[in-house]
């Protein structure tokens, strides 16, 4: 979903847009090269995982799906520390890996 971005600067009074997730599916850590991710990317991933936990976890518990809840908690645990601080990798490379994972049916 597209929403208005909260940015530090507003060029000529213009507002910017950003994307908000419309599905909340954990990313498979084994499908990512965490050693290529910098601090900013790991922070984004950890924030996303927190959002997944907060939105999906309580519903799974409400439905009594404890085994699925345990799987969710295991697969959205925070990832500690950046392996590198390289500018060569970007969030787009992480998104590409995620898209490949979805296309290959990793989440089914």
C-alpha cells in the first residue's frame, strides 16, 4: 500500500510517498546473505519481523495454533549486528532475494 512518507526534508513543500506492506510473511533467513547486509538493512528487517510478530502472533494464539505461533516466533527472531557495512549491497538486493524466494515457492 502506498502512503505519505514522514521525511526530514520537503523539497518545495512537496510530500513524498512510501510503501507499506500489505502482506505479513516472515522472510526466510536461509534465503538471505546476511553477511552482505549493513546495519540499516538489518534494522529494516528486524523492524519488519517485529511488525509480523505483533500483528500475526496474537491471532495465531487466539486461534489456538500454537505450533504455527512457535514457528513464527522462531522465524522472526531479531538478527543481531551487521556483518559488514558495505555500501555495495542495498535493500533492493534483499527485496530481489525475497522475490526469488516467493517465486520458488519457499513460503508454501
